[in-house]
């Protein structure tokens, strides 16, 4: 039926009630979501295939595809981020093909972009669930101390170098300098993990250290962001909040793994008694989504919950079956995430012909150098792992990705950043995100010594194939 | 990061801007969606497993599970349908666990319910795509004339009997009587197809006739709804609109199948040249979503596009591979649809202890009888198919499901229906929806003669297994 199938939320209805009846908008929202997904899929496939052909990681192509269809170039996929923006090309297209007036079209388009955002969030959760499944909990625990050192150095080194450099070399005020320094601490676990999976090094020793460090870095990043956000807002740091975040992350990570392992026999017993379709998949998703919910409620990230759920379920005998079932779901939802990350990135700040960009580009070149060196040095800190590929670990921590974009967005919202510093942070995020995947592939290209695999060799068998 | 990851749409932002900053709401919307999905999955599994144990179709359990968590009982999953409703229990729960104030919670919950609605729409598209893949285009065309007669009789018989009965027996005015009669014409292709798949009769001769007739009934329903909606609004029928709908449905169905078959060699050639993950799945989803978009734009339904896409791709050599990949995706998304259909259904109108329900229940009992007989007689119209199970075909057309709910919602919005007539329609929708699956299973229980399968026997090999 072309009439109401989607309900209307009161808040949107307030705006929309005067211009459209409910019966009209429901299917149009669906249509807008479908069209956005088509744009996302085409961008991801065209970008991914081109990158695969020139021997670059496909995920880089998905990011670039996202940039092309996003805010920077084609304006097909535009997220309003709270500000009222120009209608996207997609909105105009839907408006014309469906014969809506402008107000209806903008309500439909903004609701659809909200839906796409949530789909991309679920996409990165599925990715981290898959990564968790493929990771080896024992192996992760074994490299835990090394991962912790890598994570901590990878936060401290770029933060201090960045903040001090900005204050001394560029005479930036302390609070904005601390903010920019904080933005340097992030690591995009999604991008790194995806590249590692693509080159089948997820379960190598290096891969496990990178994943472990990236997870810890994610938590450290949350704490750093909380600190600088409160600093930017009130000028002081709420110590109690910092302690709360540290405690809740530790309790969450340890608690969910311990509890999950205790409960997994019951879980398997229940799964074996189910007879309807999705008997393994649905309970697993329930587990992942509950942990994701708890993580968000604790002010952590949903992807941490999805990752630990995958890690725990990866310990069970259902691992392979679940991996097979999650594969097409990941194929469907993960590209939404990467294309959206690209689409949100405004690369216009990279244009040196625009005079107002130049101050930002000078700061950016400093930030990029600090961002890369500050993470690459972490590879040198790995101890007790003879023959390990230190370059790979350092470079694996480089991409800032969506996490860096969040820092930039929060900084922009707080109003403490100057325009050039904000542009500098965005350029740093773009370059680290786009340089890291090919570099990571390059440093892993060196012939892989046998010892670089986990002793048990568990990794080889469980690595995801590069193709779906 | 617990800070902004989802953008805010201007319309919601208008409402929300005063009470929350953007950084707060994004992850909470994700959290609300995750929690809603957990509720949906638990409802679908508990309901489905109970039904499977007592030998009822699992999909009935998903519907009942939806009723339990929905507007009728637990209020965990509530769709506002444009009206401002009481906050759902889920909203209150999220509000308390996340420590939000009420206004933020209601914005978050309403956005989340919008996302869940779109997910359920995509879920039913995936279901129809799967049904299309498993259907046999040749077999469908072969039973086309029979399906057309079944569809037309199944619209005309309940419409005339219902409208005349209401006018003569209950002295209802003509326009509301026509509206109620129109609501009797619907058939829920989703529920019927799901039950047929569950009992592995999708590709039997009866199954193919039912699917063909249900698809045509969907189109007839769109036309009938357009006619009665315009009648209720203006008192007249726009003939040009009716002609437009008829022409566009024919052009869409024939055009997409013909074009799809012409283009499928190019499609397969392209798929074979892709090297990255999702090389078959993503192009197939692009095809299904484009056709779904076109269907909505033509004022048809997105599920028609998904069905024809599945039908065309089911003709190719990639059929089995695609079926395997779509299976976990369907397991993940299809339950969202059925639970949402149940959650939207308000069964309080069934309570005879409530005095104001009684007039509705008397009309309802008349409507239910007409609804069942009016569809069951269609089985008698099947010609040239000796030994066919006529009861099965008739009963396969009975469930009104979500399509009936749409008629009730449009009728309610138009204001032409009296309270008792509206309640009567909802009761009719509930009973036909919940009675048909067990009845269908019952009439198919009779030992199946060999001739009841398609001559080629193609059906047996391609039927979906009852478990995932």
C-alpha cells in the first residue's frame, strides 16, 4: 500500500503535521532510505573494486567512495549534524521523482539520514562482533601487557608532543592546544581491524597486539575526550567522572568476558534446544546488542559491547557456524559505516588554493607529523616478542577515522577551537585515515616469518577470507 | 566514544535543541534501537519456539510475541502513529538507566521507533526478496490465469458481501460501508508466504497460485484503497488516478521482469568480475532496492519491487548462492517485521467485558464471517487444475495482516468510520491474521499427492529449510 506503513514520531509530526498527512510520508521515508543505501552500495563497490585492482585495501576505496558521494563532492549523502544545511542532491531527486514539496522532502530526507546513521552504527557493531569472533581471547590476553603499553604510549606520546608543540611553536592557547592534542590520541579500531582482516593478519601476533591496543585506546580515548570536553566547558576537570569512566570500563570489559564465559554453556544449551530459524544467530545478536546497550549506558561505546560479545562467542564451539552466518550480514551493513565516515568528512579544508585554508594546512602538517610519529613509536615499545614487525604495530595504530571525526565535532561544538585549528585537526584525521591502510599493507608485505604467527597457529584457520 | 556519532535532523533538533546537546543524544538513539531489537528478538524467539512446540506456524508466535510486547500488553514497543502517546515502558527504562530527563527520552524513543519501523519495512522486503528467489517464474506464469481469477474473486466477493451486508443488516451509511468492505479485500502476502515457506509448500501448485494471487491482490488492494480514500475525502472517485495505478502496476511488473531478464547476463558478468567481499550480495541488494524505490515512487509498494527482483535473480545460476547469503539477513530482519505488526495491533477491542466494545464485536463477527468465506470461495474458482487443494488456496488468501491494519489506520484518519465499525475492522484483521496460519497448516496436512507438486518438481529442491 502506498499509504501509512511507518508511524510518525511526535517530534517530527509537530513539524510535519501542517504540510503532509501521515499517510504520505511513511513510504517516502522508506524510499529515501532505499535510495541512500543504493548510493552507499554503489560508492562502496566502485571504490572498493578500484582499490582492490590497484592493490590498495578495499576499505580505503569505501572511504573514498563515501567522500565522493558525501558532503565534499556530490552531496548525495549529507548528514546535517544538527545544523540546517542545504538540501542534498538526493533530497532534491526524491522530491522531484515523488512530487513532494520542499518541506515534506526535507523532513523525509532528515529522517532517512537518521536511519542511515543508526544503520551505520549497527554496521560497525557487526564489524567489531565479527572481529571479536575471529580474535583469539587467549592470544589477546597473552599479548595484553604489550597491547597496554602500546595503547598508553600511543595516547601519551602524541598528546604531549602535540599540545606542547602547538603552545610553543604556534602560540596556541592551552585549552585548545590540549583539545587538539587529545584528538591526536584516537585510533580507529574499525579501519585498522578491517584492513587487518582484508590482508589476513588479524590473528598474527602483530594483529592481536594492534586489536588489543586499539580496544584499550578506544577506552582511553573516551576518558581523554571526557576530560577535555569538561575542560573546554567549565575550565576544570571532574576527577570523579574520570574515575567513574576508568572503573566502569574495567568492570565492563572484565565483567562481560568473565560472565560471558560462565554463561556460555547455558547459552549453547539453549541454542541447541531452539528449533526455529535463526536459532544461533538471534541469541547471539541479543547478547551483542545487550552488551552494546550496557556499554552505551556506562558512557562507553556500543562497539566495545559488540566486540566482547564476539570474543566470548568465539570461544565456543559455535564459532565457525556463527562466522558463516554473520558474513553476509557484515557484507550488507559494514559498507554503510565506512561510506558514511567518508561522506561526513569535508575534504574542502585540504584545498590550498583557498586562502583561508592555509593557516589550517600549516598547523595540519605539524599535526600529521606528530600523529604519525606519535603512533609509530609505539611499535618500538613492544617487549619480549622477538622478531615482531614493529613497523606494522606502529602503523596499525595510526588511522584516526571516525573517532578523530568525533573529536573534531565535539571540539567544533565546544567553540574553543579556532577555525584554522579545527581545519588542521580534520586534515590530520583525513590523512592518517587514508594513509594508514596502504602503509599497513606495505609493511606487512615483507615475507612473513613463521614465528610471526601465534604459536598455536590458531590464527590461520580462522582468518576471514578476503572475499564474501 | 559516548559523544556525538549520530547527526541530528533539523526537525528533531528544533524540539531537542533546548533540552540536550547533540553530543548527548546520538548514542542514546542507538541504545534505544538496540534495546528495541533485543525486545523484538526475545519476543520473536519465545513466541516462535512455543508455537513450533505446539505444532503451530512459528510466524504466528512472532505475531503473538509482538502483541505481548506491544501496545496491547507490555507497552515495551510502542509506535506513536502520529498521535502523542504515553511513554512506552522501554522509554521509561532507557530514561532511568541512562539518566535522561523526560523530554530527551521521548525524542530519543520516537526517533528509535522510526528507525525500527524502517528496519521492519526492510525486513519484509528481504522476506519478499527471499520468496521471489524461491518462487519459480515459469511456474508462476503457468498458474497466472488461475491466480488472477483467485485475486479478482477474492476482492469482489468480500467487498460486495461486506458492503451490502453492512448497509442492509446493520444500516451503516454507504461510504463507511464501502470502506469496511474495502478493508475486507486485503491479503497479507507476507504472512501467507512465510507460512508456506515454513511448511515447505511455497513451490507447490497451490503455493504458486496463492503467491501469484497475493501479489495481484496487493496491487488490487492499492487501487481499492486509493478509490475509497478519495471517496472518503471528496465523495467522488478520481478515475484518472485509478487508471494511472492500473497502468503503472502493469508496466512495473511486466517491465521489471522483462528488463531484469534482459539485463541479467550483464549482471552476472559484472558479479563475476568483482573481487571484494559481498560481490554477489551487494549488486543483488542494489537491484532489489532500486526496484523497491521505483515501486514506491509509482505509488505501489516497496515489497513488490523486492519480490520481482528476487523473481528475476532466482532465474539465474546464482540463485542458490544468493539464497544462502540472504538466509541470515532474513533471520535478522524478518522477525522485526512480524513482531512490529503484532506490536501495532491493539487487541483491547476484543475484550467483551468492556461495554463499548460490544457493538464493535457484533459487527466484527459479521465481518469475520464475510472475510473468511469471501476468500475461501476463491479456492472453488481454480480451473483446469485437477486434484488441487482448493481449501488451501482459499485459506491462503485469508490473512489480512499488516495490509488490513493499513486500511484500518487510513479509515481511522479519514474520520468516516464510527468507533464500533473501526473496532470491527480491527477485530476482523486480528482474527483472520491469527486464524489463517494454523488453518493453512491444517489443510495442507492432508497427504500430498505427487501431482500436487509442479510437474518439473522444481519446487522440492529450492524450498527453504524450516531452520536457519
